[in-house]
């Protein structure tokens, strides 16, 4: 008869609003021993604590959250080290913001942008009149309105 496996999903304490945490504090906050944290630093490139005097490690808020994610993947979800590394790499790839291209709806009629004189043609003519500058500004504002849709 196999002994019942206890869940490692212990309620972890809230992360205090500090800038830096020593390895012992992170160990307590994440329910992981310090030697395991040092090993995970070698295995997971996403985990990079700041090292200061005497090679002392100082973890930041993001590092503590990353340790908790790694702990969850390994202990609660049953991933191997390699599987957890891949899962973290995939999740970080998904977090990187992708520039959003806004296209006009397909059912709206295409309007042509107003014709704006090129800077070379304006410079060739010399001075630009106030009326022409006002018209150019109105044309540019109309173009902006079309682009904002």
C-alpha cells in the first residue's frame, strides 16, 4: 500500500513590499531550501539574483515570483527541470508585447488621403503663405482622423 502523497500547494506567505531579499528570506517565502535556489539559478536562465559583496545573492520581487513559478511547475504540476525550463521560455515568449497593426474595417469605403505638397516643392517656391500653411494643417488633421479610425 502506497502512502498518500501530500500536496505541496501550501499557502505561501505574501511577498512583503521590499526591494531586495536575502536567500534565506526567499527560502522561507517560497518554501524551498537555499541549496535548491542556488541549483535553480544554474538551471533556469530567467532566475538571476543580484550578486553583491562576497558573492551574496539578493533577490528582487520578480525573482521571488519566478522562484514561486518554478516551484509550482516542478513540485505541484510535476514537470521535470527541462520541461519547466521550456514552459517558462514559452510563457516569456508570449509575454513579449507584439506591435498591434490596426487595419480599417473591410466594409468601410477607402478614402484617399489629401494631397500634401512635398517639402522640396514648398522649398522651391520660397515663402509659404499663411493661407497655404492653414490648408496644409487642415489636410494633415484630416489625414490623422483617417488614420485614427
